[in-house]
């Protein structure tokens, strides 16, 4: 895989993913919804809090994300590792009481929240 392809893959994984890093539990975005997700990700990457990202900060963040996804630590991320990572994050979001199981109520809440987000997305494109 070329360096450019790998960089694109890491960037897409990082920006497409939600809250499984640096104190975020994957269930919410600090109570602020998705509108502040980009700001929160930027804050996570801006390790010296200077309001800008250096190449080193960006590379460090992506290296941490890569390490998190590369569970067998072979220096390569497979489709299966990405799939497993996404499934774990999805489970964490659904398991709202952190008991390690998803109740029928949690399933319904997750389903309703997903439908609400889908409707908002559709409405944004039709307005």
C-alpha cells in the first residue's frame, strides 16, 4: 500500500469514527451531539493546546488510532480489524449502562436515535 493510500485510509478512519479515544466513552459527544464532534477531535489532536495542529501532532494522533485498530500489532490494518473496531464502538454506544449486554430497551433507544439522525440527514439534503 502506498504512503498516500495509507494516509488517506488513516484520515478516513479517524474522521469517520466517533469517540473511542482519550476519555470519550463512545456513547455521546460530551452531551453536545455531533455538531461539536469536529471540534472535539481537533482538541484531542492539539496536544499542546495552541489552537493549531503541527505535523507531529497529526501523525501522533493517527499513530495512536492505527495502534488501537491494529490489534495483532503486525503493522498492518486489515478489513477485519476495521470491522471489529467499528463493531466494538457500536456496541459501546448501544450499551448505555455499561453492563456488557444490550437490553431490549437499549436496542430500541439506539434504533430510535439512529432513525432520528437518518431523518435529520435526509431533511438537510431536501431543504
